[in-house]
C-alpha cells in the first residue's frame, strides 16, 4: 500500500456512500469524549480526492468534538471506484460486525468482481480496436491536490 501522511482540514473530507450504507454512524458519547480528549489516535485513510476509506466514525466523532484538522493517510494506490469500494470493506474485515453486514459486504465484493471482469473484457476489446486503429481517446483525471510527505 502506497500512502502519504498529511494534515488536512476535516471539512475538506467527504464520506463514501457505501460506508453509510453498510455501517451507519452510531456513535456513543464515550467515543466522542475520548476523541475530544485524545484526538484521532489512528489516522483516517482517504483517497487522493479526500474521500474517506477508513475512519468514518472517527471523522464524525472529531467533528462532534469540534476538531478542525487531523492527520490522514492518503492512499495513493486507490485510483478507481472499484478499488475504493473494495478497500473500504477490507479496512473493516476484522471489526465486529453483524451477520447482515457481512452478507451485504459479500454481495458488494461479488459485484466488484463482476465489474472487474467486465472491465477486463472491455479492455480486451479496446486492444483489438487499437490493432485496427478505431480506438477512442481516453481522458486522464488528475487529483486537484498536490501532496507532500510530512517529515
């Protein structure tokens, strides 16, 4: 996993809808009090576009505690939505979750595998199109953030 540790304003972060769908945001007051007293001990993991991959509840507790900025791990290895969704589930694999949540996670992972197979199939078709010079141009999306490694 390639990552950079950086400090960001919490207001710049955004939640991933899959996390809300799978895990919700039930926080107890003790957790919020702990974050208020000690801060965010384990950094939140985010994409280069500052979408939270791991730490949605820490993020919410920090907001509730009035914390304005925190250190985050910017994951440089997550460049597409399927990788982001998969990482989000993998970051929660060893946490205590209900059977319903585990079933929902399995379904999402199966959908990711299906979508990846479809992408590989399309990539093969693009390679064939390149061979006969009928390929369409693909655009490259740059991150709007420039990251520096924190010493």
